[in-house]
């Protein structure tokens, strides 16, 4: 099943700047072959359910290995069974109405 996820991963106990941890997670997602779109407060991820959630788990593992003692993540996700829809499709649908 295809899924679109909005992931916000926040390492705790590592100081104010978290960009190096976010970059490490972005690398994990890219290495998994997932389509991603980074935004100011997270990352949209598109792919097969198992691949997406395995990569999110790997993000947590990598960020912990980098020294983050705690991580909090927020996930919003959506699936469809009536048709295939990509992140790009969703954005184009709204933009066409502007």
C-alpha cells in the first residue's frame, strides 16, 4: 500500500540547532529510495508503507547513534485505495484552484 507521510522528527537534549540531525534523517530517506519534500517543519515522504516506516525507524536509530538521548516525532499520514495519488498530484490539485 502506498502512503504519504508528513514526518517531524525532533531530537531532544542536543542543543538549539538540530539541522545536522535532520540532514542525517534526510540521507536515510534518500538511501531508502523514497520520494521526499523537505519543508520548514518536517518532511513529506511518499512510498510503500513498509519502506516508509522502516526508514522512519532507521532515522530514529541514526539520530540516537549521533548522541540524541531522546527523540519526539509527529507523523500525519494518508492512504488511498480508490486511485494512486502522489504528493505532486495533491499540490497541483490545490494550485489549480488558486
